[in-house]
């Protein structure tokens, strides 16, 4: 295993071990960077050690001791001396990682996604610490400047230290609520990658891949939590459509126009197995219901064969238990497919009159689409025009502009 | 580590309650406070008189400026506090969640700067 692959595969694990050993997030991170730098320098010449991970951990431990010895500020020194004392007493086992992997990565997830941290900070910290993404990469993925992202990470780590956010798996009575926060963070990472809210591409592959990787870790580490499994299923099923969702010129392709043959069947199979097992084990929560909806889509051989009745029933359940404007919007789109665009339009009217999703371009975009399908060209055109200023994603905008041009020409034809 | 739990609630809302509801609400503070005394978490605490009794003091250029208020522009007002000893923020949050006012107001959990 070369240095780079080890870094990608095991960064989170090794960092988790070091945080426990050192009791200090920042120090663990710095020491780990030092150790990987040393590996890059030494391995090519001296050959790879027998146990690369153990080498990294023990090197990082020495680097941490060096760093602690060189701390000069008095207040740091006292804490450093205490850490040094425990560090020098604690023995290093031959492979300090294997035996405790499970608990440590979970601990790190729960620390990074602690609800006392802002959601932005949770996402950044999770990508940095568990996935090993660099500050540059995270800044690029979320389209903020590198200094802004660096500051966000520094503040999050400061809060972990100053407010004493614990490094442990929450006790049973807090676990459901805290797991919900973890899953939400992972899903936000996925969504930002899957339906990028801004930027030049519709999908940012690196984010969806990291979210799925985290989803796998969570569902492996907590096999009895059906919601973790359901979230993984949901992400796999969505992501299986990635090739068909984007046209050759980078524009999004609506679900009913996608070529189902371009869906990733193996990944769909994995997702279906997971969602079925989650539902069988009693999970009918937020992610399980959404995964079930995507599963019905995935099981259709072509768009015309989609079981829209079943999808509508699942949306009814979802709206009943986890009502939100976005759920209502999607439900209206499903009803439009099952019962016709006019019925969908009624639901959108109701949603709009409640004032939900005022600045969300997908509401006017969905409305314009239904008007287009009803042949109400002029209204459709006016509604596309209303949606356009709200879009920040470039390919999405091009897609809507193309639809607008279509309905404008139909409208001219209709007037003769 | 010590945390200050700042209790915020809407005075206006509380004023609209019946006497029986108010009595039941204040009574719930008894067992809560006894609980954290017994468990060793309690360091200090008090309920506060209404915001109308408040005075704000500032010193500018050596001059003391005393005014009425703070102005009650905010929806929720500071109504009381506890100072507790807890091992980490999770323990502090768990205690904050048991404060009777948390059910309709809010509790801000602030770590204190370590003293000497």
C-alpha cells in the first residue's frame, strides 16, 4: 500500500486513534500530517514498513511528543507536560489500530457531528477528519475561499476544546437524536454533491463518493440502526442514476426522460437489498421511506412502467410523518404523474399559498413544467422566467432556458 | 468544568397563564434543583425578578451612565440561571434539558473560562 492510498483509505481511522492517544484534536492532526510527510520522504528509499499503519501511528506519536516538547507558551506547557507524562507511560502495542477501529471512528463521527457545532462546521470537520480531504478540497467543493474554510475548521476545533465536546459515542438515551444529526450531515454532503446548488457542474462526484463512503462506515459500525442502512441505500440508489441524469452537454435530464439502461444495475441491486432489509427490520423513517420511493423508480425498466401509484402512497406516508415543503413539492410532482398535471398543480398552488419555499427555484420550475405539460404555454413561459433568477447552478439554468425557449416557440405557434 | 445555564423565557407568555399553571410551573423547579444539588452538579443559581426591575450600567470616559432596561426588544428575556459542574458539554446539555423552562423557553449553555 503506497502512502497516498493509505492516506485516502485510513486517514479517519488513524486520526481517531491518535485523538484518543493524545486527547487533543489539533495536535493529533498536526502529528499525523508530520507522520505522512515522513512516510513520503522515507518509504521510497528505505522500503515500506511491514505494518504501514502501525508505522504511521507510532511515528505520529513521536512527532506529537516532539511538538509538545517544543511548546513555549507557559499555559500550553503545563497541559503539555501532563500529556507527555501519560504518553510516555502508555505502551504502544504492535498494531494499535485493529482492535479498536470500530469504536474510534464512531467516536470521531459523533464528535464532528455534535449538534453544538454549526451544520457548516460539522460538514467541514467530518470531511476533513474522517475522509481526510484537504482544506483546499473542501473549500473548492463548497465554493468558499480557502481562508474562510480554514477559519471554519479552526473555530470548530476550538469549540470542541473550549466547550468540552466529548470524544465518545453518546449514551443510549441520547443516541437516536445524535445519530440523526450524524445522518443529516452525511446526507447534506451527499446532496451538495448530487444536486450542487451552485457552480459549473450538476454533480460533484467527490462529495457523493465521500458521503457514500461515510454511509458505509456508519451502517457497518451500527448494524442494528436501520436508519443508517436506509440512508446508505438511498444514496446508492440516487447515485446509481448518475450517468443518465446528465446529458452529453452537462445539463440535467429529468427522471421521466432518463435512459434506464444507463443506470448502474449492480449498485441498484445493492441499494434494493439494503432498503428491503431496513424496511423488514422495522425502519420506516425519513430515509427508509425516501429510499423506498427511489427503489420503486429503480425497479421500473423504463420511465413509462414506473408505478406512480405506489410512489404517491409512499409520499403520503412521508408527508404524514416528516412533512416539509420539499417533501410536499416532490409529492405534488408524483401526484402529477399518477393523476395528471392538473391535480399536481392544485397541490403546488396550496404549497405556494402557504408561503413555503419562496426563494427555491424548484417550486416555480416544477410549476412551469406542469403548465408546459398542460399545454398552457404562455403561463409556462412566465413561470420559467420567474424561476430563472433563482438558479445558481449553471447547467440547471441552461436546462430551464432551453425549456423556456421551447414553450415560447409553442406559444407563438399557438397564437399563429 | 463549569457551565452557566442561562434560562430565557417570554415574560409576556408567562403573564398570560392561570395562577394554577404558574404555581405548577414554579413548583417543578423544586425537584429539579434538589436533584442537581444531590447529584453534586449544582454550584449556584437563582431566578430573576421581571425585566421591568432591571437597570443597565455603563462607564464611558470615567462617567457612570445608568439607564432603565435592557429594552425588551428580544422575544425572550433572561429569567434565571444555574452554574453547574459537569464533565463535558453532553452532561451540561442533559441537565439543561431538565430545566422546567426549557419546555417553552430556551436554555443557553455556556462554558466558563477556567478560574484559578
